[in-house]
């Protein structure tokens, strides 16, 4: 009876690819913080009247 039993092996799992880290040492929020800082700087310059208008 044992000769009729088919033995199965688990298929080998491929190793997972390494997770991509953000490029460079900067965290992901830095570009957004820079955009907000530029926007605030433009607003301050406009309110001070340096651009004329």
C-alpha cells in the first residue's frame, strides 16, 4: 500500500528582494518641509513689501 503514496516536497521559496530604502540620508518628510519653508518665505517677502506690489 505504501507504493501508491506520492510524497510531496514543499516548493522552495525564493528569497524576498531587499526593501528599497529612501535614497540618501534624508527622511521622506524633508522635501515637503522645504516646500513649506519656501512658501512661508515667499509669503513673508510679499507681506513685507520687498517685491513691490
